[in-house]
């Protein structure tokens, strides 16, 4: 004798799955349209966006932030239950636009506001000589650090405790010019 039982079973991403059980056979019938099978809820897009923002924090390359912005904006059509194809097109277009406009804008702000290295920090800065500075030897103090220093002219001598301006550098040697005090 065959017995039948009808149960609703939960499968991820599949709604309305009906399982018809018999003693010897299990029939599974999906009552679903294919769009619903590949449906992405708006929560998923927001979670993807947050995860991509976190990736951007750990890899500050301005790569993942573009994807994160696109994913979060794609959550809007997903909220209104747009088809997965519409969501993917939206995500793709927003990613391309973000790379074209947002990334250069953000990179420009970072590059213009941060000068790094010797040129940005030391060249043009005022320093004080620690020892007598000549074309072959000398030391200066700048920003609480001591550096080897040389004068630009071969016959120029700058005495200790004089204020100088850093004009150039070559490796760990700073070239200085006297302020004429």
C-alpha cells in the first residue's frame, strides 16, 4: 500500500517547493518561475555593498568602493522586485559609471591633499644647522630629525646654529641655502 504525504519544504532561493513523498519514491516539483529562482532580494545587494566597503577599508585602492556604491544603488530596483536581468544591467552600468566618474574624483582629492616623501615634507622647509655645513660635511635639524647636509656652492660655509632653507636632497643628504642672518 502506498501512502502519500504532502509537505512544504524550504530550499534556499526557492519558494513554494512541494515534496510529494511515497514509500519508495520522492517526487519533487518546483512551483516557481525561473525568474524567482534567480531572484536577488534588496537585502542581498546591501550586504554585498557593505562587504565591499569593508574590503575597501583594508585595500585602499579605490577599486572596491565603486562596486560597493553600484551594489547599494542596485538595491533600489531590487526593492521594487525588478527582474534579475534588470538588476544585473543596473549593477553593470553603475559600476562602469562609478569607475569613470567617482574613482577619478576620489583619487584626485587624495593626491591633491596628501604630499608624501621628501619633496612634499622637506624641500622648502626651514631648518637649523647643528654643525658647520660645507660642501663636504655638516648636519641640520628639521622636524625634530637630524640629517646630513651640504651647501650648494663649493666655497660656501654656514656656521652652526644658523637658519637655512632646504633646497634639494640626494638620498639622505639635504642641500641647504643660508637665509643670510
